[in-house]
C-alpha cells in the first residue's frame, strides 16, 4: 500500500508530529511505501534548520531528515505557509532579499499541487494535527 502524510502541527506544540513520524516509520517497517510527507500550516516548522531541542528530547527535524535519506522520501513544505512563518530556502531568501535561509536539507519548498499529487498517487493520505 502507498501512503502519504500531511502534517499540520509544529513539532513541539502537540504530539501530532511525533505520532506522524512514528506512523511513517511503522509504514516502512511493515513493507509499505511512503510516497510523500507534506508539511502545511504550522507543520512547516518541522523543516527548520534552527530547531534545537534539548539533548534529552527527540529531535524531530533530524528524524524526518534521516527518514528521507534512508528511504528516499519527499519531504515537501508548503511555500505559502513557509513564507508566512519565516522559513526560506536559499532561492526564496534571494528572491525576497533576505540575509539568510533556514530550511533544513532534505526538505523542499513547493506548492499545494504536491499535496494533490500525493493524494492521487497514494492509496491513503493520512493527516496529523490541524
């Protein structure tokens, strides 16, 4: 079965992001495919390169990044939601004449079309948070 996830919650504001990560890991461990993870609304904060949790807490950003590297999974961040919340990749930082960017590697900025594509391609689109 092919799954995609849509994450609407910031990583430390609720359990939604952690639950989504655990669900993604379980999907892959059980032999299913994870097509895409789409971060929307406050969920875009899961992509921040500046997120620095205490050493005794789970680092969800690094976990998503590692999952992407290990399984070649698309981690897509909604461009409109990201820009509103100050999350920029290098291209958008240049476009808006900002001094720096803060989108973590393995995450890409794109539009809602990527969420629609995930819904069409996947057998199930599961949402977390909201």
